[in-house]
């Protein structure tokens, strides 16, 4: 007797499973709905969210709308108006084409659609919940389409619980909106969240759009790019080298107006800036590549942010030369030899063949990723300053015990202190060496310790700043030339709010007219840093920290300063510096983890090593 055990999944189950691929979080819904609105030719798109999209996501567009049949069809899986045969995939110009977004969204939320075409008198109103069709009626509505998505994952509590807090989810939504809004500057976008208008981006050109996202100041920090070959057209804006920042923000690639991620092309950008910006500095870029869709394969990832070119080495080289040339024109890179780039004839590749480089030779097997990991620091080591960094630490450590604390606590601390002192002394006697400019290797108690140099120093700096009290305020060293900094309105509010904390930590900062501050002094050890960039990235980290965790101001600021002023990977450390670093690490309250909980030390047991060799 044989029992059949295979059965087709019911549609709603299949839809729910497939939805997992398309809809990970509210931002994925936003992306799909915005793209549909753009594909429908809208010139005005309003996005309304409540509770970071968890309660409500609504997209209202003035596009071409749908007729009663299409309105119902649009929710079917593989229902699309955008392609009709597999060949069409190679000539795609729309955002969507898989016809799965609406089916997927309707499988995991309560969805309402109102839509009307220009020549129709009444529109269509459809309600679908968890793939279940509820009703379709006629309604009064403006020409265009409005999708309302309520209670995402209402029928999959596990997925709903998996969502992050509102700040994080809203940040994802804003990211998606920006990725769509930057290339479509002819469309007016509005974002409203919990009743407040958060973004209002009127139609205009690319520079208008970038300015309305980042502030007018950005204009003087950007160089325009325009490069045309038969194979690919490159346009957009990149940071002037002096305007490079310490965090990776605003790095956008758009291929045929679609946002994509591509580490290979990202590397090309950094290659173009090589020697123009410091180690750990990052350019902003808004780069648009246009090429014949037949040279692209977008369909390698369901959410379509990854992309493959038929000849990515050529795109790489073209990008490097386009950026160098743009920076050169902006007079930012007078020392670069442009002749080499100019002699490369990119147009010769238009006949679909691999480019042959007639005038310069390049290594075809060159892999730009090989050298990333162990790239050495461009900054020279400055031992003197590095050591000074700890002067305050040494003297303040140990005598900051609160006298009101109970005796036993003090005793306990003293014992710990002694232990740490011994550890520190031993560590100083050990030999330490550096691995790959990233790890410090040493031994302790017959165990091998691998210490992450950046995290270790971040911990040390963090505790150094954290232990600062009003009485042990960090001395500020006056700058030779006070520096004036300009901020966005938001950052200005933030820094004003943090002024007292900054002062405590040795930053002598005061307001100086509208949205600007003047820095008169910094902690002595930061004199070598680029003040503007450092403060900018400190604020950035501070803001990120407020998203991820609830921290008090002082703690948060200490974390942010430590993170942005600590020794980085890639820094060559002298033997003495390594020993001091290890010593100071063992002097920390918690040498094992960074403030954000990342592991600092890996310890390999002697017996484990022994076991290994018994095999
Ligand atoms: P795809 O975009 O891949 O075609 P979707 O599931 O996102 O698949 O949408 C299915 C179809 O519904 C689209 O092909 C389009 O014809 C129609 N549609 C979706 N959103 C809109 C809209 N805002 N305005 C007009 N038509 C739309
Ligand atoms: Mg779509």
C-alpha cells in the first residue's frame, strides 16, 4: 500500500514563503511601492508611514493608474505588465519585472489599493489580507494609485518580533527613499512619519536634490563628473579630496538609475583618490553609470542591488580615470598625470570585445582586493604623541575612587589594581609583535594572546575619557589657529546640546554665529587630527549610538571620541608602543570587550596547543 506524500502547497502558503525573499522589513515594502510608482510614470509621490512602517505604509502616486482588471491582476504572482518574454529581460528599462512584489506584500500584510486611470470616472478599491481577497468595489479617487499596507507581518508574529526598533526601521526606510529619490530628480517626493513631514524633495536637477538632502554647503565640496564613451556614460558628483570624511556616508552607485552595491566599483573610486585622501578617509560619491542593459545582468539577486557587467574591468578603469580627471579639472589633483588616462581609448571596446589597452599595459590578473587588508598606514607614526596619550590616564587612574564608597569596595579595587599592575608589568616584559598591522601577539601564563590593536586602543581611550569627572577635567590645549566649523542645523543642535560634555573632555568649543562653532582647543593628544573631520565623525558615531542603544550623554560621547581617535588597523606600532598598549589594556576595568561589546582578546590555551601536536 503506497501513500502519496507530495502535494502542491496552497497558494497562500507559497506566497508567504516567497514573500520572505522580497519583504524582509518595512523598508522593503517601501522600495517596491516606490519603484512601482516610478514605473507608472508618477511625478509626485507621497510616502506616509506610522511607527516606522510597522503600523502603516502608504504610497500615493499620480501615475497612470490601473483599470479594474489590472488592479485585481496586479496581486497575482508573476503578474507583470513590464515583460512578456524572457528576451525582454535584456532590454529592461523599468524597476520591476518579476511581478512578485504585490503578491508578496499582500501575503504578509493587510493591503488596500485605490487606483484610477485618467479617462475613468470612478476608481477601483481592493482589499486583500494575508493573500485573502476580501473585496473589490468602485470608489472616488484621484488619478493615480494609492497602496496602503497595514500591520506588516500581522500573520507571521515571528517575523514581526524580528523587526528592529522604530529608529532603526525608519532609518532603513529613509535609506530606501534616498536611493530612489536621488536618481529620479524629476519626481517630487514627500515623506511623512507619524504625522510629521520629514522630507520634502521638490523636482529639480541632481545638484538640487543632493542639496535638499544634505544642505546647501555640500555644493562647494563636490566636483562634477561627466565622461562619455560608447560603452558607458559616467556622470554625477564626487567629493573634493579636502572634503573627504571619516565615515562612509553618501556613497551611491546608480546603474541606469537603479541603486546598486558593487565593491569592485567602490574600490575603483578609492583607487582614484589614492594619495589624495588619508587612510580611513572616505569620499562621498553620487555616481551614475549608463550602459546598454544587454551589458548588465541585474537578475542575480532578488532585491536587485547587486549587478554584474559583461566587462567589469573596463568599467573599473573607466571610472578611475573619470574621477581622476574630474578631480583634476576641479584643480584638486594637479600632480596627477592625466596623459596616461587620456591615451586609453575606451571607445575601441564598443564592438563588444574585451578592451585591449594599446598604449599602456596593465596586469589583467590584477586583483584590487588583495592589497586592501594589509594596506599600510599613510600617516607617519608619531611616537611622541602616541605616548602622551596616556599621561593623563596614568595619573588619573587609581585615584579616582569615590571616597563615599565602602571600604571593602576600595580594598577589592586595590587588589584588582595590584593584579593588573602585575599583569601589566609582566606584559611589558613579554615580547609582542604585530601581525598584519592589525593584531598584537603576545604570551601570558603560557597562553597565546591575540589582541585586536584598534579595539584595544578604543577600550583604553574609552575608559580614559569615561573616568573624567568635573574634578579631573581633561586639559585642553589651545590650537595655534582657532578653527571655525559649519554644521547642519541638526548637528548644530546636537553639538550645542553636548557642549558641556565636550568641554569636560578637553574640547574648547563655542558657538560662532548661525550653525557654526569655533574650536579654540582640543585634548592635547588630538592636535594631529583633522579637527573638522574628527568632530564630524564623533557626532556621526554619537547619533548612531543613540539609534542602537540608550546611553547617557557622557558615556555615548566617550564612546564616540574613543572610536574616532583610537589607533586604527594599518598603523605600524613600535615595540615600545605595543608593550604600552598591552600594558594599558590590562589596566582597563574591562580589557576583554569594547564598550560596544566587541571581543578584544583571543586566548589560546597552552594545553590546546599541546593537543594539536599530539595528533
Ligand atoms: P512588477 O513591478 O515586477 O511588474 P509588482 O508586483 O510590483 O510587479 O506589480 C505588478 C503590476 O502591477 C505591475 O507590473 C504594474 O502593471 C501594476 N502596478 C503596480 N503598482 C502600480 C502603480 N503604482 N501604478 C500603476 N500600476 C501599478
Ligand atoms: Mg514592482
